[in-house]
C-alpha cells in the first residue's frame, strides 16, 4: 500500500482535539441525535460502610478482621 506524502491515514477519523473539546463542553457526540441531559445526583439510599479496624488508611476488604493482610501478597514457598 503506497501513501502519498500529502495523504494522512488519520484524515478519515476526524480531529481528536476538536472532539475532545466538544466532549469537555458537554457535547460528547458530533452526530445530530440529541443527547440526554446528564447530571450527577446524590443517592438518597447511600449508606457509608462502617469504619472497622485500627490502622488508619486501611480497610478490611475481605472481612477477615485484619485490614493489613488485604493489601499484602503472602507467598508460602
């Protein structure tokens, strides 16, 4: 496949930066279809997990009562 020096393989894909700017301004699609209004809402049913454990910054993600072991890889070899 030969490609002339004035042809670009990316020309058929549009301009990335103009698409990124449109997405950042709230218009994620350049098609003519209307986009639904998007909003970040607070979940009225949200309940934070109870804080368990004694080491600040670590959580007991597997529920075994030890928040440090969740973040370690144990190799018994």
